[in-house]
């Protein structure tokens, strides 16, 4: 039997994350879609509408369509307005229609990933490779899924898919520092050593790095998507000024 290509397996990981959320949403009664989430001003319907909207824009950004990210942000007059516009679309729809909107948009996005040139950079944010873009969509669904689960009282069970979220959290640190307007300390390098949900050891960065972050992968990933404050992640340990800065400023999303 021929082995699967890495590209196929990345998309399958994304689909597994999305399917977990879909099954949760399918089981919700209509009134649960109005429950507030940890994101101020957003309920469950807003969270799913945001995912549906950004899947559509992500697909056009990947394929060179007219509703690419840069064009849509400019049309809306800025990033915050772009985000709110996606939610506004869903507020005029029933929960059933929002769920269908997101699920069908996600299926088209996955098909787009499978058909795309994996060597081409995608103009999303500062630009991403194919793997980073797939992982960014995985991270986005996982993070907003945490918000939905918190709203409806469904426990979040960490899986080995967090390895991808952890990776993009580390990879996005230069972007996070730039966005925050901070300069990392000169001549410092970082290694992040994490323990996965099944006690796997995950490491990112050079073994001889000057600075080190260590601890549970779930806590690192939640800090990186800003669903957990550093002070609420006591098992994450930082050694060195770059590690301290990374825990303070981590941000894995646009």
C-alpha cells in the first residue's frame, strides 16, 4: 500500500479538528447558539460565523480569488471591521444555516488545500507557506472551538493535533514580537520543550539554545492563542529573557 503524502495527512488533521467541532455543534439545541463565549460580545453563533467567513476568504486568498484577505480588509475599512462583518452575516441567519455555511465552506477550503501548489506562498498576513496556512486554519478552529466549548460547558479534550498548534505558536513568535512592537534580546535563541497529551515529548528550536520554555503542550497552546494568561499557566517554565518575552507576547493568529 502506498503511503500518504505529508500534504494529504496535514489536511486530514485539519478535517479531524473541524469534525470534532461539527459534532459538538450538531448536538446543540438552538438556544445554546446564543450563549456568550469568553470573547467579549460574541456568542456561539458569532464564533461559528467568524470561522465560516474566514474559510471563504482563506480559500480566495489561497486560489487568487477576488475575496482575498487584503481586498476584504480594505473593503471593510480595517481588520476589526472585517472580523465584525463576518459575524454580522451570521446574526441574520438561523443556527442551522450558520452551521451549514461553515461546514460547506470548510469542505471547499479543504478541497482547495488538496488541489493547491504546496510550493506557493499564500498572501495571508505577512505571507505563509502551504503547511503554515493549513496549520493556521487548524489553530483557528481549535482556538474558537475552545470558546464554544467554554460557552456550552463541554470539556476540551487535548489531542495530538496540538503538536501542530504548538509548532505554529513557536513559528509565529517573530510576528508576535513585531505586532507588539518589542525587540527580542540580541544573541538569544529559544527552544520550546513540551509534553503532549499522551506524555509525548515535543521540541522546537535548537538544542543548544540560550533560552528555554518547558511544560505542558496544552498550556503553551492556550497561551499562544491567548485563551490562557501566562499567570494562569503555572506549569510553563521560562529560562532566559527571550523565553520570558515569548510567554508574555505569544500570539499565533493575525
